[in-house]
């Protein structure tokens, strides 16, 4: 006796294989996109950190420059001018 698959079984197997392949591909693409979003968020966070550090360094440099420009008597009064 020979085992012959009916046309319906062949179609079912082909459809099942296509669905499985599609699900696997969608999963792989979702993983790629998730990693990309995570990497972009990390890069933007790093950029923001650098911007904050640059802003703080610029403020410190400006304050130091101001402090050096003031005559010695004005330095002791503090920022309020009291």
C-alpha cells in the first residue's frame, strides 16, 4: 500500500509552512525593530547627557571668567551684591 497525500493535505501542509515561515519572519523583524528603538533611545540619552555636561561646563567657565573679571573687593560680596 502506498501512502499518498490528498490534495487537501498537501494544501494544508503548504499553508501551515507558509504561516510558520511568516510568523518566524515577523518575530525576527520585531526583534530587529525593538533593538533599533532601544539603540536609538540609548544614543539620544547619551546625547542629552553630553548636552547637560556641556551646558554645566559652559556655566562654570562663565562664572569663573566673571569671577576673574571682578575687582578683589567685589568678589567677597557674593552674587546678591550685599
